[in-house]
C-alpha cells in the first residue's frame, strides 16, 4: 500500500513524458493515488489521454488556465465524477519566447508580462478557487505548484518568467494563509533546470543545465522522477504539518555562492 492510497489528485501540466507533471503522475500512481488529468487544448488531448491510460485513469478534462470558463467547466465536470478532491497539482508556466532572452528592460513588453503573470502565476489561484469546494471535509487536502530559482535570483534570460515566479511564490504564502483554517495546505517546489518543452523556450538553456550541474553540491541536475517523489510527499499525509513552503529540489544549487553564472556565450 502506497502513502497516497485513498487520495484523489488532479494533475494539470502534462505535455510530454519529459514534463515535470509526468514525473509527478508516475510517483503519485506508484504511491496509490487515483488520478485525473487536464489538457490545455485539443492539440494535446490525444496525448494526455494516452498518458492517463498509462496511469489507469479515464478522467481527462480540458482546462485552458487562461480562461475562467474553461477552469469552471473542468472542475464542474470533475465534481460529477468525484465527490471530493484531495490534491491539486499545478505544473503550468508560459511566457512568449521573445521575452525570454537578452535585456529584460528592453525586451519585456506589457502584453508579454501580462501573459506570463496570468498563465504562470494567477492561474494557480484561479484553479485553487475552483478546487476549494471539492476539498471541503477531506483529510489533509493539498495544493502544489512549481517554481524556479529565477523567482529570487536574476538568472540570465529568465527575465519576465522570474517576475511571474516571484508572484507565484507570493501567492503560495497568501493562499496558505487563506486556506489553512480549512485544513488545506499550499506548497511549492522550486525545481532545478530540467530539459522539458517549456524549458527549451529559454535562450541558453543547455548552458544553464551545464552550469547548474557543475556548481550544485550533488554535481548533477535533478530528474522529473526526483521532483515527482518530492511532490508526492508534499501532497501526502506525511507532510500534514507543512504549508506555505517553497521546497528546493535542485541538488542544493540554490545554497551555493560564487557559482559563476554568466550570460551564456553564444
Ligand atoms: P512542460 O512544457 O512539459 O509543461 C508546461 C505545461 O504548461 C504544458 O503541459 C502546457 O500545456 C501547460 N500550459 C501552458 N499554458 C497553458 C494554459 N494556458 N492552460 C493550460 N495549460 C497550459 O514543461 P515543465 O518544465 O514540465 O513545466 C512545468 C512547470 O515546472 C512550469 O511551471 C515550469 O515553469 C516549472 N519549472 C520547470 C523547470 C524546468 O527546468 N523544466 C524548472 C523549474 C520549474
């Protein structure tokens, strides 16, 4: 029996088997959770259905987090299938590619900044609002999102996503404070860089991987399996005393000074 047996989790953010959300689904399935999945749009539907099948789930719902109607419809549909929800996983981020390179001052547009904050930060709150009624009366319900070191340090090219992640991490603290009296925990994993579809949109990402693995105490990059295991723990009763936490799963990189990060050479 796994440590998530009896738990029901909805996972948003699987786009491929390299996605961090895929690593989370793997770990949660292994630990006995019952899973539901969301997909962003029709283009990803078939792919997510295939992954859901792999994890023994037939609950696959459309949820474009840029639309309140889409979020509401998704959770209304989930409520017809499940009478309660224990775990919300928000593994979603987006900024227009042009914003993720060079000078933040010159390259960040008002529109790009709105999109990055809306999809990467506000959407966690919007999903939480829709998930909250389904979590009422459940034991140790949990909400979890994914951040990156760029929230607290100026990482070359991460630019407006760093601003959005700072907003997301702040939302985690406010949400934990708001939902704590209902017993709902809200946490975040700040993962080290991992080669995924979203990450490849950041200019110089390959160099970032090399620099992280060279300087991190563990001298390597982390995997989606390792982030998945930490996510499963934080979402479980084993972590019942933990909320408002930003947990680093990055081989220790965030603790090391003088890491020699410079703008990657072309
Ligand atoms: P990914 O490309 O596999 O996943 C990103 C997901 O966001 C996709 O499933 C995509 O469909 C979804 N998405 C984007 N816009 C959406 C919208 N409007 N509605 C619904 N879904 C939408 O990449 P990933 O690296 O697994 O990213 C997952 C999370 O992890 C993101 O928040 C990312 O910032 C964070 N993160 C990634 C890394 C890394 O290096 N890969 C490091 C730290 C944190």
